C-alpha cells in the first residue's frame, strides 16, 4: 500500500480506478484485468484494508489526473455481513463527497461514477 503522502504525489493515469483492500486482491484483479485485456483503462490500487478506505479517499480528489477520472469502484470483503460492508463503503464515500451506490454493482450518476463490489 502507498502511504498517504505518496498518494497525493501519484497521478491518476487511467479513466477507471479500482480500489481493493490489499495485496492479494490487487494481484487477483490485476490478473483478471490483464486476462480480459482491460489494463489500459483500469488502474488497481490498494487502500489498506477496510480501516484504510477513509484515509485513502481523503486525499484522492487532490491527486493529479482526478479530473479525468470517469469511474471509481471500491471492492470490499463482506466479512460475513454484506449489508454492513456496503453501508461502511457508502458512508466512507459519502464522507468525502463521492456518490453513494444504492446496491453492489450499481453505478451512481455523479462524476466520477462510483460503484461498490462486496465479495
């Protein structure tokens, strides 16, 4: 995971940003995107586990390239309770002014479009 200072300095270079909890998730989704031929348009970044999502979202809007971001997808483990996990993601997104997905896999209309995947 990148530290908070590194996130501010690292530009967003792709139109879709897929946020995952940790290294294993990043490896899985990066491999899947490579297999699907979607690595040119989707960047995968770790936010450091469920407790790290808010800290990751806080500086996201001031990163270079944010204005070109078309979609933001947050992947979170259900941890035995899908509703609670989704609510946690929605609350974090709302705290930092991002759209609140109504349900998993449903994009918001706001720019950037936002979705949550609960696994």
